[in-house]
C-alpha cells in the first residue's frame, strides 16, 4: 500500500468536491481506509489534519472568489458549504485576520496566506526518508541600527527592547536616536 499515492488521491477527491458537502469520513471511505487510520496517515504525510486541510482550502478558494467574482459574500459562504455567513466570517477571520468584506471591498489578496493544493511532488519531497535539514548559525555584522521610525501600535515593545535591553547595539559608546511613533515625535536617545 503506497500511502503517498493514496493521500494524493484523497487530495484530488477533496479538490473536486470543495463546493460539495464532503466530510472526512467520506474522504476516508473513498480511499478505503478507516477514519482513524486515514486521519493519522493524512496528518503524517501532509502536516495537516484532513478537516483542517478541507477548511483551509475552502477558505482560500473563497478568498479568490471574493476578489475575482461579483458574487455576494453570503453566496460564496454557502457555495463553500458554510452553514451561514457568520460562521464563514469567523472562520475567514481566524485564518486570515481579515474580514471577507475587507477583501471584497479592496480586491486585495496580497496580505493573505492562501493554502495551495498539495501536489504529489510536494508529498514525495516532504516524505523523503533521508531528508535532513542542517542548521547552521552564521554571524555577520550585516546591519547596524541607527534609528527606528514606527507608528505601529506595538511600538512600546520595540522601545522596551532597545531601552532596557539594548538589544543588538554593537557600539555602546555611540549615541543612538530612536524615534517612536512619528505622529508624536517621541525621541529617545540611548547612550
């Protein structure tokens, strides 16, 4: 039994039925595995539970439809098997941190990390038996911080890191000017 080919076959089945009412049980039945075994093998080979993969693919395709079609959000929600628009909006926001209405209004997918269809090539690559990832720490003085300008809400975190920890300050004798929140022009000098 070749798990990778069976998993890819299940992915093809999922892709063909994203707009239909499919369940993990129906996908497991399609592959001929028990629900428990299928879920375990799918997760091991893809890094996603089958349910998570189905939902992420539906939401990704729905995001594309929001931008590329004139369909209403409610119609797209029902098309991708969400029971109501509120459930769709919550799931969409949980995955992308944007509301569907924002994506529809601005026609912008650039800030979304869409879940692409898993390919057979990818499955074979991530499941290589001897795949080893070597980690190597390389230290180079590539960047010296002279100043930071930000209007980020989290600017206090950055300020605390520089002021209290003096993180990555290579030449402590020099004076560093850091500007936080340009609207208020706070100036903090670290010496």
